[in-house]
């Protein structure tokens, strides 16, 4: 379904009945990322809301430069979406950038969040302080800041460099196809430009607000993730004021919900049921 909001129209998949689970994808995906999780969650008695974020897939690509894609804009979209769907309390599940946005929602309205599941990407302070190996793995985030140059490099030779970056993605070709549309790649990259400029990535160590005490948090990292170190997720527990659970998925890449869907489904269901 398409839901028209104040600033954008989002492509959203809503299904099932029961406690609501908001599923948030990251770069460069859409709500199709959750196609293995949605049936399992619905069958277990949960209602799923899986939006495609602004700038991605079939959702709107607003003009206004990178600031139109700041994480705060995404949070605003999602809070408005939940209001339209008359959802008061909900579970949050986020992957990649969706994890960062989910953390923002939990920090803004902790009283409405039943639980928070972070896939691949942990707390920003844990990622930033995870050492030189993590900084090496995050090299592409600096490249993405270079408007125009990044687009040219990623799309050159029929998106050869982007295809290499997405080598772990089981559905890379279907993800790349929408990015061929005029302005689509820039819109997708703008979340990095607005949300993770260099000064944020390499900010000096310092206090960062922990995730709220009233929100139970589960972090899930996969052993084949070449973008994130285990340390960046394990140490997220140091930035959680409430309960913390860490899970490690073997033999899965960055897109663990596609590589090991049954394992991810089991982890999510056990955590959601604990906190419903």
C-alpha cells in the first residue's frame, strides 16, 4: 500500500494481527528485505509494518538536498505513519541504517517502544569506538560524502563498483535495478551525507546518550559481515541503560535476514515474545 504523509508518500507493507512490529531496512534496500520475516511474524501473532524509507525503492525522493534525508526526517515520517495506522505501542526491528533510525525512535518515544532489535549496526558510540579495524571497514562512508564523485564511481561500468560492494547481498541485482532511475542513487546516498558526515564518524571519544532504560535491546551480528566488526555490536551493551541481549549468527553476511532467515526469525520471535 502507498501511504501519503505530510512530506512524502511511502510504500508500506502492512499485514497480520496482534502487537505491532515496525521493520526498518537500510542501504540500499526496501521493505522487500523483510520478506522472510513477515510471514513468520504474522504466523506467530504479530502485526508487521514494513515501510520503504524516503529516498529508497518505490517511496518518494524529495528535493532539498541531503538535509531532506536526515535521520530526523525519517523518524518524523515513521511517527506520522504510525499515527495514520493508529499504532500506539510497538516493537522496533532495524537493520543497517534502519537500526540507527530505530535507535532514534526509541530515544524519542521510549514509553511507546516494547523492544528494540538491532541487526548488524549497534550504538553509534560503540561503532565509532570499535578501533582501527572498524574505521577501515567504514571507508565507503567517507566516499559516500563526495556528492557526484560517489555516484559516478558507483555507477560506472554498469554499477560494477556498487555490485562489488553488494557481493554478499543475495538479491543484489534486484536492489541495484531501482537505483538506475534518475536521482535514485543520490537519494539513497543522502542518508549518509546528512546523518554520518566525516565530523560525526571521526568525532573524538566522548559521552553519548545511552539507549533508554525502559527499552529492552537485542543486538544481532553475523560472522560474515565485512562492514561491521563484532566489537561494534558487542560493546553496544555498554550504551544500553536497560536490559541487553547479544546474539551471534554464524555463516551469514551483512544481510543476515536473507542468508539465515530461520535463525533470524527464531531470535526475533523469542525476543519479541519475551517483551510483549
